[in-house]
C-alpha cells in the first residue's frame, strides 16, 4: 500500500479512528528511537527508586482526564 493510498484511507476514518491512528503512529515512531527508550528506562528507574507519583495522585489525574474525555 502506498502512502497516497494510506492518506486516502485515512479520509474515510472517523475522528476517533484518526486519533487512535495518530496515537499508534506516535508510539510506533518512538518504539524504535534509542533516545526515547533511554528516557523511558530513566523514568522507570526513578519511579522504582521511590521518586514516582503516589497511587492517590495517579487516581486524581486519571479521574480528571476521564472527566475531560481524554
């Protein structure tokens, strides 16, 4: 499938499907990026060392984003 065909197919998607596709493409691009992988490892190490967010803070953020429809 060519890029032109993909672009045509995207035009047929709903706005929600386009957002899902955009998120996938963003993830797919970062998946193979060594810099991003190093950043994720750094963040995970920091969290494991006790410098992450508490469960309560994460629940509050989740609830707020859920209310905003994000």
